[in-house]
C-alpha cells in the first residue's frame, strides 16, 4: 500500500498548485478524509505517516509530518491540496458534503482514494453525487502519473490479493485535469 500512496502523491508533484498553507519549513500538508457510513476512514493509521516520511526522505518535497483529518463538508478541506481517503466498506456523503467536495476538486484540490478492499461499490455510488456527469476511467500505463518520480511501466503494483483481479488506476478527469485518483484492487 505504501507504494500505491507514494506514487499517487509523487504524481501530484507535477501539478503546479500543490503548495498550500503549511509551516515555512514544509511545502504543504496533506489530510485524511473523515467520512460517514462506517467504512473505517481511520483504517491503517500508519499509512499516511509512513508515506510522508518516505517522501520527505527520498524527494525534495517537504510534507508536514502529521497528516490532518478533514470532513468532506468542512471549509478546512480547502486548506489541503491533497486529501487521502481509504477504508474497507460503506461511504456516505450528504448532499452538502458532495457539493463541498465537488467545489474543492474543481477549485484545484486533489483526492486520492485507496480502496483497502470493500469500498468500491460505495465509493462509486457516492462519487456520482459529487460528479454525476463523470465516470472513472482507467489511466493508460503511459500516463504521467506512472512516470513522474519513479517509473511504473505496468501501472499500479499489486499489493494485496483479494479477487485475483489486476490493480486499476482509475481517475476522474474534470476539464482535462485529474481531480481524483482511485487505486482499486
């Protein structure tokens, strides 16, 4: 999972709007999305700190060491250029949360969804509230997200074996920009 998070985060470095409010010694802060529905948004508590440590140790980027928590309906969401979402099950967004999350994403924010197995059905349903006009599309292996800092010529690496399916790197593309990257399987 660390490799999936790492490569998603590193792919974002090409995006010019990544710098956000953070202490001067850090380039930016990232946050974990605290959602409703019971899908354990808090799962894998070491994944975000481990990712941050790895990126700070192996790149010139400086991410504030503690990931924060934000809710999809809160104004604090807009303080973070990169928001991470994970879990194993149900996800629900209210209409207000979906509107706020949409505004965040079309205003320059980036959402990385990491299906830690079991949230696919739910996240697809809820993302339709956010972007009813968009569908997840699988990014081709030659997409820049797979070749920014490290080279992943075959796309996402397989981390967990659940259904004997290949991993998929799915994206929501709004006006030519990847606003959401969904690592599935």
